[in-house]
C-alpha cells in the first residue's frame, strides 16, 4: 500500500506573504530558540536561522520525511549549522519541556483543526514553550481561494483566538495583514499556565 503524505505536504505559504511586513512583525531576536512547526522544506526556517544567529537555534519539525530531507540538503549546501531537523509528529514533539522562545506555525493550524488534532498539537506547543514564550501564527485570510485551502477550513483571527485562549495563550499584539492572502498574530503563553 502506498504511504500517505501528511496533510498539505509540499505546500508553502512563504511566497504568498509580504516578507517585509512579516519579518518586521515577528518578534525574533538573536540567541532565541525558535521552533518551526510544520516546516516543510524550510522556506521559513532558512531565513529564521539568520535572524537567531549563531547563538540561537531553529528547530524545524515536519512529519513529511521528504521535505525534511530536502531541508537537510539545503542546510548542508549552504553551510547553515544552527538548524536542527526532525521528522516528527506535531502531537509528540521530540523536545524537552520549556525550551522554546518562539514557535512559528505558518499555515498549519487550520490543517490540524481540520484533522481534529489541534488540541493535542497546542498542548505540545505549550509544553515546549518557555514561560512567556510566544506562539506566532500565520494563517490564510478567511476568503475563498485559490491560493490556499477552501474557505470552510480557514481560521479567522477570532477562531484562532478561541482555540488558543483555553491553553493560556493570549494575543500579545495586533493582527497584522501580510498582503492579499495571509495574516499574522502572536500569542504569548501566560507565566504559570499549565504546561501539559
Ligand atoms: C501548508 S504546509 C506549510 C509548510 C511551511 N510552514 C511553509 O509554509 O513553508 C503544512 C505542513 O505541515 C506538515 N504536517 C501536516 N501534518 C503534520 C503533523 N501531524 N505533524 C507534523 N507536520 C505535519 C505537512 O507535512 C506540511 O509540510
């Protein structure tokens, strides 16, 4: 039987985002540990590696083995050494508790929500975030595509907020439009919120 790829394997939203607006809004600084959850071939992970610099680290995770293999090739070819890669399930991250400053979920939350696995993924994200760590969400504007998934599976900022708030993840900034297709919103994990 043919092995099934994870939902949306092979897709990236990076080229749909206004890069200037995104990088201005993302609170990434040198020395941070950043988790790129659902990294695909690493379109976000590669520029993130430059933003965190040699004192920081990017942990790139995807269940899609072929995408992670392509990212590893890119890293080797470009001599990038501060990106750690994992073929792993988002619901069972191979990371220690409280180690991540910033988790980026770039156009992946709606897929987890459509599969019914979003609560388990958010629980894992909260476990791995440091106290007051940030979950940075990029999602498709709720409108009919293409590009992007059908409108019925897209999540509005209100729907994202309603999913994250019960986990102690609260909006920590404004919703930022990233052009015609995407928006960005950061959520901060409240100090003392349950980690599992
Ligand atoms: C729409 S793509 C986004 C990729 C990347 N964030 C980007 O925009 O360049 C969604 C990614 O989530 C990954 N994915 C889907 N289900 C997953 C799961 N259960 N665990 C880990 N990754 C998963 C897919 O393989 C795919 O690479």
